[in-house]
């Protein structure tokens, strides 16, 4: 019985060794023509830019690009699907979308080889020169008279007595003339801190801070309206709301 078990074990080991000898080797030497590509200064208005890396197989076994991972939704990659034979090259095209990516950037792309057993890291970098976006991108609500703002409702959350919360209100003058915006509270709720008026130059866009400190405990929801007057003309209402106190 013991002899039979030993023979079976030896046969199994032999089969495993034969399988290992027949299994394909994996590429460990896929060399890019450059690790980093610099786009330089690019214009946001011109849209996405692309660069193609050349990946040369300097090993003795074929290489297969299984997947490419970019850690940012602004960066995508397209690669050759077929195996790269020894001594041959494949291509990997990296595309960067500069929309809303003002300033300098460095983006990493990881090339996974042979089901992730190896990888190659590449980078693209550059600097985005921003464009002026349409006013409605950040200020979707037109209040009248060329005044655009980011909110129809400013919602304050549930606060403890003595706790303060700050919200940001974006305001934009989408005209070619100066604008005086008077912000009238109805009712005149002075515990809400907001500028009494805002001066906007032609085409100016500004962020206004709106703060509130909970002075007393309140059991129910509350709201007031703020009525902007644009160069003396009454515009649409901005509503401010509060949840009950904590």
C-alpha cells in the first residue's frame, strides 16, 4: 500500500513538472520609448490631447497588455490588443482631457501585463491654460437684469445652539455694464449674515459668503427670502431654509 502511494505521488509530481515546462513564460522586459511625456502648455479651449508611447518587447517571450489603469477620469488609454512578440513593439495612446483642470498636472498610467503579473508605469504631464466658461456652467440661475447665481435655495443644515455654518453663493454679472445688487431680506432676519449689497464689474464673477449662527433652539423648519434688486430693479427671489435645531 505504501509503495503504491509513493508511486502515485511521483507520477503526480512528474505531471506537474511537465505542465510547468509547457506553460508559456511571461514577459518581464517591455520597455517604453519614454517613461514621461510632457504636453507643455495646452489650452483648455482646444480640448483633449493625446500622446502615443511605443512599447518594445526586449525579452524572449511574448507580452500581452491585459489592461491599462489611469487614476483620473480625465485620463484614458487605448492599447494594442494583440501580443507583442520578442523584438517587436506595440503602441499605447494616452489621452488627457483638460476641461476644468486649470494649472499644472501629472497623471500616471499603469500598464498591466499578462493578467497583472507584471506592470509598467508611465506618466503624462503639462500645464492647462484655462478658458472662460459660459456663465451658466457655474451660475445656472438667471435672476433677471443679467444677474446669474449658483442657487435658488440656500439650505442650512441642522445646527446646535451656538454652532455656525457657512454657505457660498456664486454671483455673476453677465452684462457689459457695472451692476449694483442690493440683497433685501424678507423678513429682515439679521442673524443671517449676507452682504447688504454687492458691486459687480462688467462680466465679473464673485463668491459671496453667507453664514448663520444658531442663537436659539427651533423645533420646526424655517425659511426667508432674499430679494435682489439689480440696478434698482427687483429680481427673482432667493430662498434660505433651515432644518430644526439639533
